[in-house]
């Protein structure tokens, strides 16, 4: 990923927050017939990412254990108009751009077929997302008939990605004058781009 120094995201907490807030990743791998990509919700657990795929998905058949993969987490993004820059009226030196946040996690994938691992994984994923969306009223695995749940578990394959390298980018007008940066921050707030606005506020004093 092309990442000029001023757009490098090095704040570990900010990177973790982005993975947490936007868990649906594009998982990319080199298969025998070319590149393949799957879109999967992933969970960060220490030095690994965990998730699952459908048994019918050939990914676990075409990739060897330990194969290199890339998980791409994409945060909020927005078109940026030159009209929002106060300096445009003075210099007219401005062109459109795009602000965004992304995290690339490089790692090695290992598939897990045993029922115990699959059950525990689905339980953790369910708990994380149901609590976030529904609180104490969230759906629980025990709500489903046991035989139905077992049949569903039989039709998935769990996996664990051992993280090798993390690269993150927050392209947020850090290369613009203070007046322009502040104006775009306000614009993002006004347009409901809370994620971008919050990160811009966070880097305001250190840019």
C-alpha cells in the first residue's frame, strides 16, 4: 500500500479501534488459479485474527495451512472538495481528493475443523456483535435448537490468521495548512462522518 510518511497511522489504539469498528474485512489470498477475495467478519485476538467460512467455500481446500493472506479493514471515507479549503480563495492551489482510513493485516492462515474450536469461535463472535447491537437482549446460541445449531456448525470451517505485519493509513488532509485541515474536520462533523472527524480531532495536535 502506497503510504506517504504524513499519512502513516502508527497509533496502535487507533488501529485496534478501526478493526473493532469495521470488522468486515476483505480477505485476499493467492490461489493456484489467481487471486481470491472473500468478505468476512474477523475478530482480533492478541497476535491473531479469527473467523470462519462456509464449508462449501473452497478456500480451505485450495490454500495450504500457513499460506500468506492479507486482511483489509476499510474504515469511513469521504470525497473532499477544494471548495472546503479556506486557502483556495487565496492561492487557488487545490484539487479534489479522498479521505479514508484502512488497515492491512498480513498473516498466515490455518484452518480448524474440530467442533470444539468452531463452537467457541462462533460463541465469541456472536457475543461480541450481539452485545454491541442489542445489549442484554442479544441473541444467544442457546436460543437455537441444538440439532439445528450442530448442523450449522457442521457447515463451517474456522480459521486463525497469525499476524505477521500490520500497515495502517489515515489519509486525513495532514498535508494541508491548518486552516484547511480544521475546515475539513468541521465539514466531516457536519456531514455525519463521525469516524473521520474523530480521528482528525485526535491527530490535530500532533500532525
